[in-house]
């Protein structure tokens, strides 16, 4: 299946990812996230655990993609998916 969307990372996401690189399973989760978001970032097929977050302004990660213990927050602008944050699931995952 071809990617209808391009997936890009932000500087903040890169910082988050560097801190999680040593966590077991992060690389596989990241690869899965990029592949899935390139095809269906809105979660219309319901094959992935994607949720549109409420009361989150544009530019701050309006969508959440859950892959195991990892959470990827992202925004969609046209045909581009911007990965904003990646976190290990803990109590402070959704706090800024």
C-alpha cells in the first residue's frame, strides 16, 4: 500500500526520541507509527489505536497514536503528518 501522507518530525519530537532510543521496543514502535500514519493518520480504518484529543489547539498534537507503551502525538496539515511528541506511557505523558 502506498503512502498518501508524508510523515515529518519536529525538533521537539527528535529530542523526545533521543531520550527514548534506549527503551526496549522504541525503534519498532516508531517504525510502526511512521508506516501507519503514512497511510491512515485519521484512524478511519480502525486498525490502529488512534484518538483525536479534545481541547488541544492546533500545533500541539491533536492526535494520539498508541503503540504498546509508547504514545506519539501528532498534527495533520493537508497531506503532511507532523510528529510533535513521543513519550513512554506514564502519568505525565499528556502534561506539557
